[in-house]
């Protein structure tokens, strides 16, 4: 005489399998935490930039991690650079839609042209 039917055994096996997989995934993520890439908060952005980022070679991810530059401004910078070539001086960034004097001052120390 069996305690469980075949269908009940399958359900119990499924539940234990899901439980085991969940425990394994939880354990793995504790040992190997996911890297945070985007978006960084303002304090993380400031800590990240010990050396200036070359504004003429930076990709989207590099740009959005500069304090004061978000996703839409990064897209505008990349579009301007694509259409007009590399920036020759930092003041040329004022020609990018969304960048004014105040915004430029905010991130000038985090960028370079070479």
C-alpha cells in the first residue's frame, strides 16, 4: 500500500525541485553579487571618476556615469559628436542641446578632450 498516488508524488517532486533550485540560486547570488552598471546615484558617480573621461571617445555608459550627465544628455552628446566630429574645446559642449553654462560647470572637472 502506497501513501501517495503517482500524481501526488509528481507534485511533491516538483515542489522539492523548485525549492532546491530557489535555495541554490539564492546561495549563488550571495556569493556572486550582480554588478551595478546603470544608473549610478550622484555619490557613486563622483567616487567613480578619479581620472577625467575623454568626451571624444566615451561611449554611452561612460557618459551616463559622469556626474551631471543622464541618458538623454549622453545621447545628445553622442549625436552631436557623430554629426560634427570630436570636440576641440570644452566650450563647444554648449552647442549640445541640453547643456548650458551651469550644466557644463557641473561636469567639466570629470571630462577631458584628450
